C-alpha cells in the first residue's frame, strides 16, 4: 500500500482542530501555533506532491481508493493531476497565510481557528476527490463554517455582517441544490453504479445523449456558475467579502470561487462535453458582462474590500472565457489564471485586513500616504495591485495572455472586449494604490504600526509566489499543460473541435 499522502494532507488541519478543542481558552497563542502547524503540514505535503508529480506521465497520481458504499458505487477516492494539483497547492498557501493574517484575533480565537481548519480541509477535499459524491460532500462541508465565521467575526459598514453571511450562504446552498439535482440525474442516467468522475466521462458518449447533457450541464452551470460568481449570480460575492473576517475573505476569493471553475472543467466539460459546447456562446456573453460590468462597478467603490470584491468578479470573467473557448490553449490559461488570481486576491485581502485592523477604516477617502507609516504593508499592497492588472513579471500575466491567445480565434468580439477590460482594471487598481498609499504624509495616521512578526508571513509567502510565478512561469504552466494535455480533457476538447473564428 502506498503512503496515503493526500489523506494526511486533508487530515492535518482536522487533527489541528481536534487538538485545539482540548486546549484551554486562556492560551490563545498555543491555539494559533497549533493551527499554524496544521496548515504548515498540509502546505509542506502539497509542495512535496507538486514537485514529486510526474508531469510526463500525467493523469491522476497519488491515488487512494477505498470502497465506501458498494451498493451505490461510492468510493473514498482521492488523486491529483495537473489541474487539481495547482488548486491543492493554492489552498494550502492561502490557508497557511490566513492563519497569520488572523494572528491578532482576540474574540473567541479557539472557536475561530477550529472553524478555519474545517474550512481549509473542506476546500482541499473538493480538489482531490475523484468521486463526484465525495466532491459534493466536501463542498457542503465548506458552507457551514463560512456562515458562522462571517456572522460572528465579520465586519461591514455598508451591509450588516448578518446580511452578508446569510446572503452568501443562501447563494451557495441554492447552487448546491442545483448541483445535487444534476449529480443525481447524471448518476442515474450513467447506470446508477458509480460516482467516479473518470468512469462517468467514459460513459458520456454512449449513455448520455445530447439533450440530457444540455439540460444537466445547465443545472451544473447554475450551481458552479453561482460559486464562481458568474453574472448575474455574482451579487453575493462582494457583500460576502466585505462582511467576512480577513481569513475568510482570503479563502473566499482565493479558493472558494475556484471550486466553481474547477467543477466546470472537471465535471462540466469533461463529463458533459456536448452540454458545454451548447452553452459556451451564452457563457461567453455572460463572462464579458463579468469583465466589464464588475470593472465599472469597482471604479465607483469607496470601500477597499468592495473594490477588490468586484475586481474578483471581473477576473472570473476571464477564467470563464478561457474555459469555454474549449481549446487546450485557452483552458490552460483559465487554470493558470485561477491559481494566479487566488494568490493575488489573498495577498490583497490580507493587506486590507491589516489596514482595517490598525486604522479601523476601509474607506478610501479617509486614507492616504500610508506608505510613509507602513512601507512593508505598502509593498505587499503594491505587488497585489500590479498582479491584479496583469503586469508582466507577475504570475497573473501568463494566465491572462494565454486566455486571450486561445480564445480570440473562437470568441472574437468577447475576447476583444475582454482585452479592453484590462484598461478599466488598470484604472481602478492605480486609483486605489494612489489614494491609499501615496501622496503627502497624513499626521493622523502616524500612530499606525507597520506589519511585523507573524503578520509578515502572508506578505512573504504570497508575494513570493506572485513574483516567482511571473519570473519562472513554467513552474505553473508545465503542470497545467500536463493536466490539460495528458488527461481525458484533451481528448474531449479535440473531439469537440476548435471553432472557426467569427463572433462566436
């Protein structure tokens, strides 16, 4: 039996949560160190798996399979390939950083870190599950701690944290309801004897007729589309960011949305390719609404979290365009952009969290010249801002460039409009950087202390990934290429055929 590295990666934060349960409440530092050790273990193991993965062989590796419910065909089946492995690494990079972004939590830290560990484990599980039923279980695990954490530890002046938490939860639960209906229909139509994603994909051509695929993909699109904040199912996302504590905002923007994108590739395109081809033009139009509409809204925001929240919605439009151009180049770019956006958004939200914690405001007109008092924080904020606008030399550039390269010959007008959206992205990012960090020194902020000690961990970890991924893009792109080109997804994309240009 091979070493169950993926199971241990999943269990590390759960074990940390169990240890924290038995720690006394009056030892918050021990609680935080335990959480840090749990997430560090998962991060170290995911780095090991990432660099030990054989990209030349490709396909699912480090597989673990245990029959769970034989009558239903449910198995505890884990594995990673070049698509899921970057998402697993992303989850643990952000999870580890989120612990230190929450280092100064004073309100019920024990309960906070227990829920954070459960949340991180749930997100990880969705990316390593090879069984669709297990995937859905992990997704459901994610919803509960998010609601509790937003309602208890959240903060928002524009909307109440209760409103933000409830709105976020309702959207996620409605999406999961559509997913469950689609999952059950897919299971029954494919023979009612397995939930294994690869096996369902093999039966697609013979047991899943086109009309069935179109209908079920539509259900999956409502579920996963809500999760990735596809227009017009996006409004929960900025409110959720604003109401959530920093760690939840980081995980929400960094990896929660990516579950939606990952599901659309792994389940939607791979298992229901004819449905994906039918819905692709509709998704392209909605994706451009994401890019342009959300960017315009971001331009008008005065709250830092809302700026980055709508920016995140806009960036997901690029991911959707890349996915549903349905060629290997564009899908490569979509996966790379999911990873890149996750790191950038988590860095952004960690820096915003420190600004709010120290100044007690996120209102942009109240801020200004913070680079004078907080140069280290300003450095992290600048790196995140430059990555957001896709500056060459940051990890975001290669993903966006590859998306446009692959999609422009398929969706000409949407791709051109998407490229034009970069102008608005640059505008709101530069506006925020100028108004928050630069300008004359403001004496009212002289009392602010720059980030130091444990607070520096999110800056060092996430900024390092943003820069190293931009300077050496093959560290990411070779893995993504392996995932797309050596998996069944490549065969699906080739079978669908590449569109011949034009408007759609």
